[in-house]
């Protein structure tokens, strides 16, 4: 029978509290001294709510299904039990005996988990962890495993599945623990087949932890298939609202210390509002989310050309970049004290980038569940943070939609005296063909993506008056006065070809 354990973090108007008063040294069963020493060296003394609840359960050999807001400390909640469970093993593991597997949806998150786990894994004798992700050479990974072995596999389902499928040398018969991090995203990205195959090859007598910030039917099905009588851990935040009594608290799905806003403006003013926002916050660290890789590429060449942003570090990051370029971009932004990261949802899940002050959602995500994960890149572990989403007037219903889902937004007034940046962009496009070509690709990719919004009743592609203008909420400037769109996915525009006035003239 499933047990539900709910922990509520509370926040007063004057501040926030992301940590409990429970020290890691007070947890029962007790953590080993080497792990406690490693925690002290890395600056961790007190548990977050999800850690205080989950670590004792996994260390007591119980399966867990954890539902907690992003930024709540989930990584240590499964890394520490994994290390403690392996420490209890009576025999020294052989090089090719796999004792633990951690699956996560992206290369970046897998790499982050690997580096967070290393100081604790190093407290174990003769235990080697290996990072297995796409973008690296499969042959090199196989050679490393064959020569040096691997006792803990951390990586993406695709690469770990390939390794299991191609190598018989690894022994999974005595596997102790399986962790599925960001389980909802694992399924959204189409890893169901690989995950099912991986689970089928693992022993049933193991501990399993499933961690997610959003619960879906698919996640529930995965929990039923992969977990045995799990304890459900739910962590929610409670925020005292200004117009409520002390007993009336509004539950929120977002981190403590996060202030969220929305800015409503017309399509032809949206890009100028973005540039104005960046220019006023150049001393801060900002992540800006776009819906497609092509739009990231476009703004990555346009923004640095604008006079007001020439001194602002601007870094693009998306899933179609080569792995080395992705790693370099992420490392550079992590080191910066201020700057702008332009990205798609490749950076929306799990990544802990220090010091992020602002999350800007220039394009609301296709899947509303992703909204929570995007804003979770700031206000992590109780630190303050701010987030803003740009909306068109016709998209205002999205605010109420999010409120119902316990994601409240405050309105931010649109600045009326913002300089028009379109002439600068048009000039750049006329001088540089790369800007023009990236603009066309970005525009077409945006239209395709906008058409696939889950909330199609809010994000409508057509309106009864001017079907094209209403969704041109990204200004793409090209050298000609028209953009030729022959076919968008399975949707034909007009009679197969539609010549459309460019967005700034629409």
C-alpha cells in the first residue's frame, strides 16, 4: 500500500526558508562519517525538505516517488543514499560489476549530476563512476569501460541503452539502486522504449527512486512498472499572500523566493521591449528562453549588433549545437557574474547555474508544464530570483491558466517610451546575409512551433481579422519585403505557397 508523505515549505512575507532545521548528521539511519565530511567540505550542513524526507527512506531500502519543485535539492537526495547503500556492500566490487544507474534526460543534467556525485563517490573504495551521454564517442566509452570498468553509470537513457545492448562485459545482476531523475522529461523526450528495456535487464530486488517536478499519467505508469510499493514524497511551497490571514496560505509549485511577472505588449513592440529589458539589467545574470533552435541562432547574431548591447556578453545554447560547443557555452555562462544566455528548453531542467538573477520567457513554452522548470533556474535553494514572461494581448488568458495551476504572476507595466530597434536589425540584415538567412529560418521555425502549443485555445495561430500578423510575435527582419513560406509541416499556407508581408510591415 502506498504511503503519502507531504512536506510544506512555508514563506513569510519578509523572507524565505528553503532549509529545514534538520542537519545531515541527525538523519536516521545515520550517514557515514566520510559522507558527512564530504558534505561539510562542499558547504552542506542542513537538509532541504526533500532531502530530509527522501534520504532516510532510500537508506531504509524503500522505493520512492518524489514530487518536488525544481531547485529543491533533489540531486543530493538520491546521490547520498546511493553512496551509503554501496558502502554497506560487504565485498569490494569487481571492475565490471554495476551497482547503481542514474538516468537523466539531457547531457548537461547528466554531467551536472556526475560532478555533484563525484566527491561522495570518491569516499568509496574501488568504485568507479562513468558519465555516458550522447555527443561523445561511443567507441571511446566502450573502450574505457572494457579497460577500466564502471560500477556506477550516470547518463542519458539512449547512451546507457546502447552500452547495455552492445557490451556483455557489464554485470547488472547485483545492481543495488536505480534512479530516474526528471522522470516526466525522460518520457516527454521519447525515452520510454529505452527506459523499459533498461529496467527489464535489471534485477527486481533493487531500490528505485523516481524524481520529478510534475506528475503526469505517463509518470504514474512508469512508477507502477518500475517501483515496488513506493513511498510518495510530495514537497510544495506555501506562500503567505498579502490579502490573507496567517492561516490562509496559497500553495505554489515554484521555488521559495521567486518573484514572477508577465509583460503584455503588442507584437511589433515585443523585440524592442526585450532589448530595453536587457539593457536595464546588464549587471545581472539573465537566461532568455525561446521556442526553437533557429530563433536562438537568430537572436544570437542580432543582439550583439545592437548599439545598447555591444558590451553585454550574449551566449547561445540549444540542442542542435555540437556537444563541445554546448559544454563551452554552459561553462562560460556559469563563470560570468553577469550576461545573457539565449537558449531553448535544453537548459530548462535540473541545471544548477549559480547566480541567475532573471529568467525571461520571450516565448511561452509549448508544454505549460515546462514553465515551472524554466523559472526554476533562478531562486534555487532559497536564494531570491525573478522571472518574467512576454505575452501578446490575445494571450492574456495564459495568466489565469497558470494561476489555476498554482503558478501566480504579477503584471509588469509595459514601457511606452522604448526606442524602436527594428531599423537597426533591418540595417544588419541588409549588410549581412547571415542575419537575413537566420531570420527567415527562425521565422518559419517559430510559426511551426507556435502551431504546436498545447494550449491552442490561448495561443491561436489564426484570428478572424489578420491571421498572419497576430502570431508574428517575433520580429524577424529580412532584406526583402516578403517572406516566402511554401509549406509549414503538414499545414499548407493558402494554396501551398503564400507570400506574406514581413512582420515589421504586417
